[in-house]
C-alpha cells in the first residue's frame, strides 16, 4: 500500500504561503453553486482530482498511496495545520484537528461557506475513482476532519 | 483542502468551465472576486492612494513569492511582473491551461480602480509568458497615453481592452 520514494512531489512548492487564496476559494464555491448548481461545482472539483492531480492519481492507480501521503505531509505542514497521519497495514488516516484554511476564511470573511469542505470531499473522491482505493472524508467539526484511505474490498 | 499553493490551478479549472458559458459568465465571476478582494484593498487604497497600492502589492510580492518590481511616482504606480507565479503554476500543470488565464487580473483590479477614481492600464504583453506591466494613474490623460503604448491591453467588466479576441 505504501511504497516510499525519495523523488520530489510533482508539485512541490516552497517559500511563503498566501493564505488569502482560501478566501477566494470560499467565494468561488458560493458563486458557482449559486449560479450553476452544486453538480457543476462537484464537476470542477472532479477535474482538480483527475487532471490537476493526475500524478497522485497515477500512483493510486498503481496501488501506491505513498505519493498522496507525502502530498498531505508537505502541504498541511506548509499551511501550519494541526494534523496527524497514522499509517496502518490496511488504512491510512489523516486527522486534521485544526484546519488553517477554514480558520483563515472564518477570520477574514466572518463566515465559511457551508460547502467549503466539499473541496476536500469531492477532490478526494475524484482522486480515488477507478483506483484500488477509496478515500472517505468525515467532517468532525468546524475546521476538523478525518480522511481515510482504504483498499477497496 | 486544496492547498493555497494550488489555488491558481483550481482557478484555472473554474475559468475553463466559465469560458464555456460565455464572456458574461467570466465577467460576473471576476466581479465577484473583485468584491472579495475589496476586503484586502479598498480601505488601504482609499486612505493611502498610490502608496497604499504599493504596500498591497509589496505584501503580495512577498507572500506569493513573486519576482516583481514596484515603482511609485507622484502620478502613477508601476508594477512590472518579471516572473508571475500565478501563470507559472498554471503552465506547470498536468491540467490544460486556460488560454486567457491572464485576463482575470485586470478583471478584478479594474473594477476596484474604477470605484476609487484611478485609471488602470494593464499590459499583459503576451498571454503565454508570465510577465506583464500594470500601471495605475491619477490622471486619465496619462493613462490614455500609456494605453497607446501597450502591446496587449487588457479590459475588464465595463471597459474594453485592445485585444480581447483570441
């Protein structure tokens, strides 16, 4: 399930982080849903999962979750989130206890879209679609969640 | 979470969908983003004018890891983007870039400048290269002179550019 390698991620940003982009994501989600409906928003997230993250998806298709776990480590670290990744024999669990994306939107906008976490739920779903794995995203509270990768039966 | 580092790749997917709905759909979205950006810019620009704009884009230069030069004068602010990380990330992408990705920048900045009575001249130069020059003028005549020298002048909702066809 996990095949570690030393290669850098396909997208491996460094430097500073512009958290205000999360505010634009929040605005975008509400705009698309209001004007085109939630199915269109889901289709856009599906393209992110399928096309933007094609490299992570190719690793999942090959039976390797290591690239996605490396992606989680890299970007949750960069964003200063409180998180923990537990790698078991049959599953990988990412527990996010403080999502800084959610917190930042709350701080700058006062409220967060009811569909803000769809970016995680739907993109994860698209990443896993057609691969040997399922990725389930459980929202456990405002700005907290569990993301679980399991091999499909 | 789509990381903030990958927002521009998400943005690119949104643009590609909206482009299928027509220019009015893109313009409506840029206006929505412009309203979103007002929370970061409007009071600063209103209170400090061109100096406030310099402060904002200097903050962007640092946070977004931009290679850009800012030149503040009494009558204008000039921003010269030498390496735009936004277009750069969209081009370094396993998903296809939207051909008019660059247009969004004037699309959200222009309406804010209109609201405040400044005159934006946004020269994208070439949509395939992550470089551009943005000038903001107090005086409309100086802006009109600069427009005549632009290679690829961007418009925004309410203002037509010199090249909006391709």
